[in-house]
C-alpha cells in the first residue's frame, strides 16, 4: 500500500481544492438562503411601501416665474 500523499506539493494542491470547494459551498448556501427569504416576502408590506412612496411624492407644479430671470436659469438659492 502506497502513501496517499506523495509529497508536499500534492498536499498543497489537495488543500487548495478543499478551500475552493468550501468557498463555493458557502457562496451557494448564501444565495440559497437569500432566495428562500425573498420567496417568503410579505406582499402586503410591499404594497404599503409603494403606497407611502406614492404619497410622499410632491405634486409637480410650475415654479414661479421671475421676470428678471430667463426660463433656463436656476434660482440663486437652488441648493437650499
């Protein structure tokens, strides 16, 4: 019966393959868990969030026109 690992290079290669397999397993389990949690999402909460977002939007109104400014110019205090 021969030795399972013949030298240090073979051992290193097997250890790296093990680490790659472990990392892929962790990534797969994370994606699987995220997908499972997304499937359990409550649709009523999504509807409430959309309703709140729609109610927070200001109604589009025309800005008051200043006769000294041209239409394409911004107000001097536009950053406030």
